[in-house]
């Protein structure tokens, strides 16, 4: 890839473009590199994954893979004192 042209005709120089599969026509899908998948989720919970007595909490958790060759799940949890969610809730961002 040399550049991408946006809907206003502006050229943006780049060496790689990451897009969802439906944006490519059939010819481009054949030439594209093999797909890699990434799963993400943002969850709002009513309690912390790692409970503590503090009302100011940022937690980073890695859940090991269930079997060899499987990816680990990485989570970042922010409590309401981080101003990312309403009081009494926590925001949990997960990626695989």
C-alpha cells in the first residue's frame, strides 16, 4: 500500500492499512495476507474483578490461555474514580 484516499479526496500516505474484510473486493481478498483476528470488549460491571477496600482502583489482569497455542486474555479495569464510568460501576476492557 502506498496511500489511502478518503471520501473527500485527501491522500494519506501509508505503508499498511487495516480494514474489515467486507471493504475489499474479491480480487483484493485473494491477494491479501492471511487474516489475523483480534477480539476486544468493553464491559461495564457492578463490581470489581479484583475486589479491594479502596474506591480508587486500576487493575491489570492477564488470564493464562486454556491450552498451548491459545492466546491469553488481557484485561484493564478502571473504577468510577477514573471518570470512565458512573459511580458504583467499573469499566473492564478485554483483549484477546
